[in-house]
């Protein structure tokens, strides 16, 4: 499996330790932070805090993808994301933008973004063309349905096989568009059209998917219902469960974990690697 990720202005060796990606939502209806970082001032302050906490990269989102979330307009998303991206781009950390809209991708790339993280797997018309000529990393995620309906009744015959097949098809489409393999990572899409059982089957099989596709896995389980289902805790009380989920993902092979609780996860990952890698 490839152990290097080309990420815009940055390059990462993924052999020695997993990377921690911090979540920076700029939405008023985020399921986990209630829009606390919606204003530019607070978003920059939180980003600076994450950097001091040891984050490896920051993922900026301008549209909530929680179950049932309504879509936002292109203008709304650009108005939320672009000022934050411009404010943070010289802070020395790779910046990712979480979007499925090709025009947002184009604007972010012009502004110097280092990764595009697409919950829709670059399936929107024009998405491949938007990213093909850049050098930013691309995270290809699986989602069954859309945020509006994905959790109504997700059904699979074999969730691991079906998610792997979808990711393979999308990776092949990126490669056919001339996108370099070292720019690509994959995300099983925990909580995006999956039951709790589906999510844990995917978590246990991260290594299998990673080996099948030969690409690093980015895992995002932070504060999701799969954590609450096991712990019985509401979103604001899932810290220990979130860390457990991140370490479980790393134990099964994930090379990037996408989290809300940065400093706690960074410390846990440091101890994990000290105990497991000579």
C-alpha cells in the first residue's frame, strides 16, 4: 500500500504515524458544535487553537452533512468557506475544504487549498474537471443516498464489498481523468447511509479496503451516532468514545483520522504509536 500523500503545498509520509485532521465547521447547523465557529473571528481562533494542539491538517466545511440537513446555495457556501480559507492559508498547515460542489472546488483551488474532501465521491458534473489540473489531495468518500435521506433505511448485501467496489470505481474515474494516484485517499463514509452494524463492519475492515485499493484510508467517526450507540452518551459526552474510535481506526490501518477533539486525539495517537511502533 502506498505510504505517501501529495497534499498541495505539502507531502506526507504515512509510514510512521497516522495524521490527525481537525474539523472546522463554519455552518450554523452543525450537529456537533452548534455553529460556534461560524463567524470568521471564531473560526480563525479555533484554527489557531488546533494548530497549537498539534493538528496535522484542518478540514473546513461550509455545508452541514448531518442526516436530514438541507442543502445550501453556492453563494452561501462560498461566503462561509472562502474567507476562512484565505485567513488560514499562511498558517503553515495543510487546509482541506469539505465540498461536493465543483465551483467551490475551483475557487478553493485558486485560493491555494491543499485537499478537497468530497462526500459525493467527485460524482457531480464538472467535479473531475475542477480538480484534475491541480496538485491538491483528493479524498473520495462513499455515501448511500444524500444527507437528506441517507439514514432512512440503508441496505447492503455486503457493506464492505459494496463500499470497496464504489471506491474502486471512483478512484478509477479519477485516474482516467489524469489525476495522480499519490494525490488520492479514500473514506468509507461512516454514518453516511449506514446502520450502526454497517459502520462497525467497515471499521473492522479498514485494512482490507486499504489493501484492496492500495490507497490510504481517512476515517471520520468523531461524535457520530455509531459512538453514541455503543456508549449511550449524547454528542457532547462522547470524548472517550471518540478517542476509542480514532484509535480503533488506526489499529485497523487508517492513516488519517478526522476529529473534533484535536488535542486529546493527538495525545492518544502519540501514546499509541509509542507503544506500537519501535
